[in-house]
């Protein structure tokens, strides 16, 4: 596959492919080095010239089983950018209203615990 320059996707991966935690080192290198060519082939801007480019198009169009690293990597990239972004946080900031914690303390105050 030909190299058309570095490929970056600042919209979906602002810190780069290799720092996203989604792609392996090899996949990030493939996307960065050949992503422009793969995108141009998918969009029909480039006509496939090499056998690997014909195989790539057949794989991403579903005409052939995905066997190449190029096809596997591009399908993974396409899936990631088409999914709805969900962000979760591990901590939450909650303000305690006056008097709320006092009610929680009284819940078990009447219960006698025998050991």
C-alpha cells in the first residue's frame, strides 16, 4: 500500500492514535502512515493500484473476509469513530445538604446489636 503522508484525526483522537488506548502500537503506526491512503481508497478518491489496495477494498466492502492488517485496522478505526461517545467518571462530587447526614445516623441508633 502506498504512503500518502501522515494521517491524523484530531476530532476523534486529539492525543493521537497511539495514546488513545484503543489501538495497538502496530495499528497506530498503520493508521498514521497509511490512513490517508486507506481513507482515499474508501472514498473513491484513489483508484486501487497495488494488489494490497484491491484486497483492502474488498475487505472493507464485505466482499472478502478480513485477512490483512490494513483491513482489520481500518474497520476498527471506522467502528470507533462511528460509535456514540460515552464518557464516564470514576468520582463524583456531591454536596451534602445540611441535616441529611444527621438523618442517616439516626437510622441504626435504636437497633441493639448483641455480639
